[in-house]
C-alpha cells in the first residue's frame, strides 16, 4: 500500500482542486500516464473510493460524470434524459475495467437512470446509494448540486400524525369495487361542527407508497403551511382504461355520483366545489381534468402532475382550450425531460389566455414519482394555504381577540380570500379601497356573532365599467362601536 500513497495524495489533491470542470479530465490524463496495469487499477480504485463517499455520479459544474468499474464488454446509461434508450455509452480506460462518460445537465436537475451492461442487462448503479422508487421498480437517482431534496416526504416522529382509514365502495357506474384510504388530520373529531376541505388523489395508493403523501400532509399541516384537510386516496382497478381509455366516462361518473357523496356522508367535509381538489399523475391527471371539466359544480380545483392528455385525440386538453371558461382552478407541474412538456406549456398559455386562476412549475426532471412526490406541497399550498385564524368558520368557540388576516393568495387573479375573527358579537364592516382611499366595494356590513370568518373577493366579477385594474388596494375591517372600536387595514395586490 505504501508505494501507492503518493498516488492517493495526488488523487485527493485533484478531487479538491478549484477548477471543478477540469478535475476529472486532469485525473484521466494522469491515470493514462500509468503504464502498469495493476498500478493503474489501484489508482482508479482509490479515485472511486474517494468519490463514492461524496457523490457518484460526480457533479462538476453542469456535468454529471457516470462511472462503472467491473467486468463488462459494454456499459451504457438509460434514463429520463434519453427516453430510457441505452445510447449514452461509457468509455473504457485502457488496461482497466474502469468506464466513464459525462453529460451536461441543469444545476437543479433530478433524473432517474439505470446502467445497462453488455447491451441487455439493466442494473441499479452499484456506486450510487441514492434510489428513487417508481411504478416499475426502483431507479438510481441523479441529483445535481442545486437540487433540493423534498424533506416533507419523510416521516417526522416529533410531530402529530393523522390517521388512515381503509374502506371499500362498490360502483354501479363501473360495475366494480374500489379500495380507498382516507386520511383524517390530527384533531379530527366527528362530533364537532368543524368541517374540512377535501383532496382526492388518483393512483392514491401509489401516492402513499411511492410519494410519501401521508407524510407530506402531516408535515405541511404541522408546519402551518396548509389547512387541515381530509385526503381520499383512490386505488384504480384498471388505471389506463379508467383514467384515459374505454372506461373513463364510467369512472368519472363513479367519482362524482358515488365516491364524493360517499365521503361527504361519512366525514365532516366542506361541500363546495372550491373546497375540493382532485389531482393525479400522468393519466391520473387526464381523468382529474375530465372530472373538473364536466363537473365544476362538484370539484373546482384540478392538480396535474405531468398530465398525459394524448389519448382520444387530446380530449381533456382540447375541451378546456376550445370551450368557454369553467369555474376551475389549476395547479400544474411537469418536467422538461418528458416528451409531453410542449403540450403542458401550451395548455398553461391557453389557461392564461382564458384568465384561469392557476399556478405552474416546470423543472428539469422526467416523467417519474421523483418529480411528483416533491411537488405535492406545491399544489396543496396553492389550493389550501394555511389561514391563521385558529378557528374555522362555524365554530362555536369564540376567539380571544379581534384580528384581520392577510388575504391569500396575494398577489391574486382573479380571486382572493380575506379572513377575520371577532372576539364578541359585533357590527362588522369590511371594505375595499383603492390606493387613494376611494371605496371600491363593501364585502361585509352587518351584525356578526363572535367567531372566525372568510370572505371571497373577486374583482373580476364586477361590471365592465368598474373592473379593477392591476395595482395595490386596501381592505379595512371595522368592528364594534364607531368610536373606540377595532379598526385594521391591510394591503393586497391585484394582477391582470
């Protein structure tokens, strides 16, 4: 070992040199000067040992360097970035069983891949401990240096946890029986008057098993990033047929005519379309969009994790693009390494043209659970953000003070929600003013009992002559007597 010690020191120096983009090439140049096969392989082994403790694939600025050491005639990489075709070949270093190749990626890219040996044997990368499970089994994960791992998918033993109930429901529309899991947030009590918004997950059991959705709900609720919600995880029987092909209409009718009423009859749910969200991945996004298009009076929020609209001549996609605006709010996520991203961009632009309320995120990732699991929070925080009232509207427990809360979302288009609470029965006035102090609209002007309240404000519903323009507006709450009563004013921003 002593004769290789100077070599190991040189390798460690190269690994820590300041010019990251050239360090691997510097190492290769050095390794290729070694003519003795045993010494060369010892140097290569030392290099792998050092970098395995840090990160493999090695990230050098924008380049990911894939490595393999072992007996093989050919080695290649297949993954999200090349359509899972094993056409990214690794190069063998002469007189060794060490293979390498480099590929350019965005600094925040996250992608799944496998190594392919001898053209037909697919393996997880033995040098990479990072694995992402998927619908077709586990894959090795390439995470570039600026990618932020989704901590919210991990179980936190230090916080309260909701509970899961398992039920079955028989459908006459589909002539089938479905398994469902229902998440009830911590503190849920069916004897109380408190009611909850509902989130429906297509491919529900996979959202639990592959995406850690229950952990996400627990963590977001505990961190006060979202409201307490009830979540319904639906397991399909034949997802392709039910979500996109021959049974999509029957499944849609099962969802709105049987499943939603079933949940509402058992649990304390808010029975308003604006308080229901349906979301899904790939084909699950397709059926979610169809449900919202045909039944906006039942479900008013749609989440699309890489919505796959291509079946039936882009049915769901074309319905929203070619029809008058529906009362539906969207949250969408997709990756630039999946072939559907141009369609998602065009869908987003079409929603913008029709003045839909939506948010979106495009990330350098593939069509995988690695992308979807890390963006459940993106959707939930947009649709059901936490409002710090401490008490839901309708509660009979009075708060201990008057309070006016910041509207959400803010900035907003087309609508926002303003929350406030009253410690005693009061005459209440809630008004909106422009920046010059001119009254725009009265939202509340009546006696209210003590409690917490939410008011929707949609300036787009005003008449054309009085429609609000983009800019800063003020909203003011007055409660109690004219003199000495509670008065509080906050700002909000309208976007057009």
